[in-house]
C-alpha cells in the first residue's frame, strides 16, 4: 500500500526514533506536549496522523493491519529501520499489529489506555459501544456533537478545562467517514494470542478512571507480555496524555530512559 502519512517530527536526527500513534478520536495534534518532551529528552520523535485523519489520505477498507502497514512505510521513508511505538487507545492496537507483523522493526512498545482486543464482534458490549457512538452520527448531529457528548465521559474527575477543550476539538475534527470506518475495523481486532510473543521492552500504561480500557485490562496485558511493565496513572481517564501530560510524559520517559536510552 502506498500512502504518505502526515506527521510532525522533532528531536535530534540519528537519535532513537519514537513514533506516536493516536486513538480513534485523535490526531497528531493530541501529542503536542509529548512530542516536545521527548524531543527535548534527546529522542527523534514523530507524531503521526493515521490514515483518514488530519493531513493523511483516507485508506481503503481493511482494518488495523493497513494502518500498521502505512506506519511502517512512513518509518521506511524516514530512513529508520527500528523505532519505539507509543500507541494510545486505537494507536496501541496499531502498535500491537506492527509488533505482530513486523517485529524486527520494533525497539520497544508503550501501550497506553488500550487493549489487545475489542472483544467478540458479536458481543453485547461491543454492539452497545458501536451503537452509542454511531447514534449521534446516524441522527445527523455530526462529529462535533459526538465529541461534546463523549469527551466528558472519558476523562478523569479533575481534568483541566483546556485539556477537555483540546480533546473535544481534535475529536470534532475527525472526518465522519473515517470515524465510522475505523470504528467497524476495531470491532474485528484481536491480538490476544500474540501477546506472549512480544519480545521487546513493553510499557502498559493505564488511567485510574479509564472505563474504556480499564486498568485491569492493561495489567492483564502486562502479565501476558514477557517482562512488561505496568503503570497506572492516578486521577486520569482514557485520554491520559491530554488530561495530565506531565505525568504521562514522566512515566513514558522513565521507561524509555531505562530501555532505550537517548
């Protein structure tokens, strides 16, 4: 698949590369603070717009594996053989897909507020999840209404107003066709059997109040990935990197400095 993914890049050339992958309601804008923090810490850092988001062209139907292929091709275009992949929510699924299908390209993984599977495609929880998110769109209310409805329910109780505003703005800007297509793709994702095969340093990072990917899910992932580290951030929900960027960046940098020193 040939696709140029829009991205922001910062940090010293030739340093270890870290690739930041956003969630279903995200975009590369959501990584602003992390991009800066990692670059200042000496990492060659790339924040990506996944296919159909921001400045990246939409992909044909095909699911998470096509997103993973597009990210690997981007890394190729940056003349880098290996990178650490940091994935939030859906981005964590993309990172897992890269680890499963192109393990030689992965130096380390940081999987934040994500899961190894969306569950059974025919499951009751999954059907309700999809229906709740599509209802405002099916009613013609658009992504702005969906974002205003969802974001307050996804964050921790003490999330600053400016963080709420950023998360809402970024989600509202996601094209509706992209959101619909990706939501259906996530339902089919399941990389649970691949977890024990991950052989690189891995951080599983959870938010205390995350109801979408609860801490127990991330803790279970860490138990199945050999040598993985589990960290829970207090006071945050599902959008941890936006709600408390300092705490998120500190946890991520502690992991990177231990396993992938700049």
